[in-house]
């Protein structure tokens, strides 16, 4: 369902993703993990056809990205971290627009079911700007589920969700996979996604550190008691770094100049 | 080049309609708040005044020659297009069809052809273009035989200009570094040629030693003549049909032909934009691939934290500020340091934005009228400070609507925030003022008191303008690239407000001058006049700064950020 070979992405003079290859079949759920700046979001955006890959072959949902991007987008849904919504549309109008754009049959009942499931039914007529971060995330997931995509790419979908919301989302992801969808979830909350992921793709500095079944990663690092520890071992995180308490005590509080700049998130 | 089914365009049209309806309902809901009542009353007053002056005052003048009107319309569009070309090649930012973040996610991520996105973008300007055409029709109605054709012609010309602009922006985004530099040279040369043509016509039409007002009057004529010249008219071929339509005297077969041609040019220009966009996307990808193949890249990202040492002249400026300011001013310095990064990034655009005002302000020096020269230079500086500097230097709150939460979370007092945000735009404007005044004073020798008076008051005007502009923005915020009727009315109202303020200030200055001369002994009348004028100007400036700080303190993150 997803076959990526040698995916490489260059931003100006910076190599964000370097020769990434992996394959996932229908029904598999892959956790895409890695430290900040590892190239996770860039990988997902390339897969979603939002930005062109500099090199590599991308086959998603039986479509080649470079040959048939429109068909690919018809079969794929991408939910970014903190999804931007149309400020001047209501929740219901978002679903209505997406439903019509993707030609969803039985739109109203489907949209209502999704809104009920994600506890947004009472917000149908609310403007997007009145929604909390978690509600925005849920609405974006509803829009993604609306047209039953064969491939789901979720970038940090748990951020901002309350515990019932997380539980509902993870359960829905499982159901989607059981129905035959391929799911990629990028998340830092390893303990949360551990149970749903069948596969893990660990990235660091734009490269694949590990790809395979989640259990294999744990088996590779025998000392690891959890997937999180296995992940740390795989990315060598923590080695040679000061303890968090030391950093807090030592670092002066400064206003980072670049925090204000317009740079697009990668 | 692929095209989507008509139903897709219908969906996108419905999206626009739903969004417009939402904004309309939101506006009606908020209409009852005092500041909205003020804004609405001003807008209604503007419309009434505009229509009244169009019907009763402008209709009393001598009607313009339709042929000249036609040439001005088509040639004017070319001059606008050259301006967009110049701006585009000098702007480092690469805009992907100028879509918002939501549009980028939901539309570029949807199964839509790029052509649909271009059509969607152009469709967004239809309403605003129609309104602009209607407003222009109020002024020009008396000059043409058929107002409906005038509206149609101007509307067609404006939409074509917008597609041309979008095409230029996308084409510019596809250029590599070397070609961009070459295009910068070519576009600048083209603009200089046009400017020289205008100047040559101006000097040919105005006898040497004429009063400066005649130069000002003739400069409009020279601009119109240049727009009508053969070279510009050849370039304006795509606009000929629209211009012809606008000034049609009688309905004939030719009118129908102009109408058809004008209508046909729109899809043709959209197709050209789509082709250019595809080319630009391919070019960018090819460049990436070439860099990858050549190994011309880094594996680690640079430029994460900019320290003052990395910022060259601005860094030096910031470090000097740090050295000579107290610890409590550190917060302002931090805000200024942050602004300096933006100034460094956009220095090319900033310099370009000030070249024309600089030349315009100094142009009276060529007239040979010593007394008038100085007055016109000073007037030019005042006009540039109030009208041209604020849009050219959006390095303050107006650029930070998306970052208001971050700004609000900083432990900085409102006044410190305003000073930190406004410091760089004001400083750049002051540099422009000082440079112009020094040159003009060196040429005209107006006397020390004149230099002191105008330097002091114009500097205060710069502070007043930016503080006022930001106070207005914080009271009525809008997104950086907001367009449409509201923005157009806002621009007109702001212009009228500024013009009225300058007029009022001049009146007060004259009254003050008369009073000091009449009431005070001759020895102290001049120092009193100059000192009083400067003190009053700075008092107004400080009030404006305080108003901006008040507006920032009152800025409500929950409801003041408008929908994008």
C-alpha cells in the first residue's frame, strides 16, 4: 500500500530527508518516530504529495506519486500537526466541503456519525476559530476519515487531545487498519502509540535508523524494558548529553530571535 | 496541463461563497461595538462623499478625450505590470499561488489540478475588481458614453492585470539565482527607462524656471503621455480590447468583438499562468535535483540562533544599544534585535521602496526655484513619510498578527513593546529624512532655523505616523495579504485621514507662525516659532505612541484576530 524507495528531500542547501526506504501493506500501522528535526514531517508531506520529493520513488495506494498525483490524493488523507482550518467556515461546512470535493456518498449521515464519535456534534455550527486545539485536531481527523482513505498519514495526531479523545482516536485507527487502510502515525508519545503500531520507522538526521516490526526493535535491544527505551537506544539519545535538571539550572532565559521568524515548519 | 471537471470549480466557488457569508454574518454581529460603529460610519460617509463628488463635482469638469482615456487605461496597466515585475524579481519570498495555510492543506492536499487552484485564486479577486471598476466608473462616468461598458472594460483590465501579476510572481519563483540577478538588472533598467521618459516629457513640457506646482501638474500629464507612447502601447496589446470596450461610444459589431476578445483573454491568461506555474515547479525541482547530484548541500541546518555578532551592521547597532542602555531597557533591545533580522532579510526590498520616494523628494531641486525647492522637498518628505513609508516598512505589529500570542506572552510592558516594535521602521524613515534634508539643504541653503524646524517636525511626523498606523492596526487588525472591499475602503479612508491631518498640521503651523511673529519680539519670535512647532509635533507623536501602547494593552487575542 505504501512503497517508498530512496526518498530524498533537499530544502535549498539542507538535506532534510536522506534516502529513506520502507514498505507497508494494507492493514499495517506504522509509528514514525524520531527526535525533532529528524525529517518525519517532511517525509509525510512528500508522501501526501504536498511537496515534491527531490529523488526517490513513491508508490502510495497503488498510485505512483510522480505519474498520478491526483488519484493518489483521492485515496490518501494527511492530517498535520495543529491543522490549519478555514477560519471562516463552521465545523459542518468543513465536512460538507471536503465531502463534496472527494465525492462522498451519504455525506450527512457519515459526517454526523464522525462528529458524534469525536464528540463534536454540538459544535456543528461553531466557527473554526472558536474550537480548542484538540477540537481542531479532531475536526481534521473527521475530515480525513470522511472519504475512507486507503492511506492515512497522521502527524502528531495526539497532541492537544484529552485522554478520552486519545483513546477514541487510537481505537478508530485500529478499526481503520482492520478495514484495510494503511496508517502512518508520527508521534513523540511512544507509550501511547506502542499498542496500536505493528511497525516502527525510526528516523534521525533525515535517515532511517530502524524500520521493521515493533517487536523486532524491542528484541534488538534486549535491555530495553519498553519501546521507548528501545527507541532511545536506537537513536543513541541521552549519550553524552547533560541531565535535564542541569540544563534547566544552567540555561539563562532568553528570547530566541528566530522564534519570531516566518520560517515554515519542516 | 490538466483541468478538473466543472463540478470542482463549482465546489470551490461555493467555498468562496460560504466564506464570504461567514464574514458578512460576523461583521453584522460585531457591528454594534463602538469601534465598529465608528469604522462603519466612516465607510458610509466615504461612499456618500465619493458618489456625491462624482455626480455633482466631477461631472462639472471638461470631459476627457476618449482616445486619450483608452491609451491611459491600457498603458497604465503596463506600467503597473512593470512595477509588479520589478517588485517580484527583487522579493526573495517565493509564494506558492499565495494560498493561506488552510488552503495549502485542504486544497493542495485534495485531488485537485493546479489549474483549479489558479482559477480559484483569480476567482477570489473578481468581486474586489468589480467594485474597483464601479468606483472608477463614478469618476469617469462623465467621460464615456456607456457606463456599463466602462465598468466591464475596467473590470476585464483589472482581472487581466491580476493574472499577469500572478504569472510574473510564479515565473520569478522559477528563476535560478543567476537568471534572477539578470532579471533584476533588466527589470530595473526597464523601470529606469520609463522614469526617464516621464522626466524627459516633464522637462519638455515645462519651461525652465517655472513654478514647482506646474512641474507637479505636468508630471501627471507626462506620466499619461508615457503610458500612451508607442512602446508602452505595443506592450499593452492584451489590454487593448478592454480599454477599447471601456470608451466605446456606440454599440457596434466592433463592441461585441472587443467584448468577446476581452472575455477570451481571461481564460487565455489563466492558461498562461498555469503553464508558468508548472514550469516554475519543474525548475525548482530540477535545481534541487542538480544540487543533490552535485552534493551541494549540508546535512545539518544552519542559522538556528542568530546572535548579534552574526548580523553585521545591525548586529553592531544592537550591541551598541546593549552597551549604552540600562538593564531595564534590555527587553526593548531584544525586540529591536529581532526586528534587525527582518531588516537584514528584506533590505533589498526596503532600499528599493525608498529609492523612488528619495528621487521624488529631491526632484524639485532640478526646477531652479530656490525658495520653492526647499518647500517642495519638505512637502515631499512629509508625503513620503505618511503615505509611502508605512506600507514599505511593515516590520512592526502589522507583520505579527500570527505571532500575537507569542508577543503577548512576553514579559514586556505595552510601552516597551511598542517602542521595540516600532524602533526600526522609524529609524529607517529617519535615515531617509535626514539624507534628503542634508542634500536639499546643501543645494538650497534655506538657513539653520528652517533645517532645525523641518528636521524636528518631520522626525516627529515619522514617529506619529508609525505609532498611529500601528494603533489603527491594533484597533482594526487585518491579515498581511488581506484584500477585498473592506481593505480598499480602509486604504482610502486612511489616505483621506492622513491628508486631512497634514492639512490641519500645516494650518496650525501657519497660525502659530503668525501668532509668534505678531505677539513676540523679533529676537525671540523665530526660536519660539521653531521650538513651539517642534514641541507640539513631538507632543502629538508621544500621544500617538501612548495610543498605540493603549491599543496593544486592549488587544484581545480571543476576538481581535480576524479570520484568514
